[in-house]
C-alpha cells in the first residue's frame, strides 16, 4: 500500500488523518518491452531490492480481512526502523502496547514489490487493485524476493510492465491490509520467453520460481537458522477462493508435465503429497490470490 511517501518519520502525528487512498499501490511505468507480443511470456528476474531506512504498518477503518471486527478501532500506525535490517536479516516489531515484548519480536527482513503487472488485452485504464487473473497487479506475494523470477503471460504488444509498492516484510495474506510499507529502489531484468513450454504453465495466470529463503529466526537468537529451498509456484487469482486455488494447482500440474515430463495423473498425486498451498493476498477485494508451490529440492537432479 505504499502511497507516494504519504507516511514518513517526520509526519507521523498527522499522516493517517490526511491519508489519500487514491494514491495507494502505485505502479511506476509502463515500460514497453521490445519484442513482447500476445502469446509470449514475460520473465522478470529480481536482481536488487533496496528499501528506505524506515517502514510503516497501519490499520485503516474499513480495510483488512477483519474490517468488520475493527470497525470501532481508530486508525493505528507503527513505524519500523530498517537502518540495520539488511545486516541483521530481521527487523524488530515496534510494539507500543506490550512493553514486555519490546525488542523481543523479530520479523525476517524480506523485501519485495507488492505491485507488479503488465497490461491486459482490453484497452483503456485498468486499476492495480484488485490484481488481475492473468496479468498481475497488486498481487502482494511475499515470495517474489531477490533471486526469484516472475512469469506473466503477455496480453498486449510491448507487455507494458509496471511495478511499485515496496515492502520490507509481509505475512502470507497481508491480513490487516498493510505490510511493512517502505519506499524502494529496484533493479529488474526482463526477458521475453517465446517457447510453448513456458506458455503452457502460464496459461491460467502468473508463475514464480522462488529464491532460497531464510527461515524465521529464533526469538532469543541473533542468527537466522535454516534455509527454505526454491519452489516453482503458480498463482491463481479469482473472486472465488476455490477457483483461485484450482487455477494455482492447475498451473503446477502444467509445469510438472511440461518441465519434468510427468504424466498429468502422477503430477496431480505429487502435488498432493509435496505441494505447499498459501493464501498470498486476501484483502484486495473482490479477488483473492492463492499460491501453490512445488519444492524444487524434491527432484534429485
């Protein structure tokens, strides 16, 4: 929800009262990609994601998956210190209501862009919220970090890539409506994939090859322990949660068939015993974004 730097350390007291929702989830662009045509697949590699030295998380009335239960809650804001985040690998939750937990809640520092997408086939203006079933937008999927690749099926000439909405960390779902929002500089590499293989497993929507990711740190330790391996993940975006899930699973099956040469019936079984299902975005109504991933580490080669 990063909204053109409307919330900063120097305006904390008045930031929420004057916040303009129309300026949230900006998409910077579009960038015309030479050679990209409908039927191709656009691959975006995330090479560098550099946050500002601060971030923020807020609760706004009427927004979030439990908006009805927080209807009487005044807007709430917490500012995060990101100055040593890259060095430490974590950021401390800035609690003000639970003094005994001050400095004792450590959230993994995992920057990503919440908004990234390309133009749909239909002309005209299209909002970034909610995300689109094929072309992305405000997908808020925390697994698209440095070292990962996002695949989007091209719908319009030049693809018209836009990106924005920097996050320093987020849980799956972004349930209160905001992550650790922060200004961000990024460096991306864009490649046009023209083979039928990539097209087949992007037929139902975006797909991701994730980067190895540090697991959540121990509460009383200074060292991040363990690494989660890479996955191939398909995103299903739909107003119906079950259909979004079906689209994500279908994308993984298509990848297993096209990339690994599996029979579809066995791919379905493998997905059931080794796959990981996640609600990656649940607050940008009317569409949900569901991620379904298959660990690449299960393949011996």
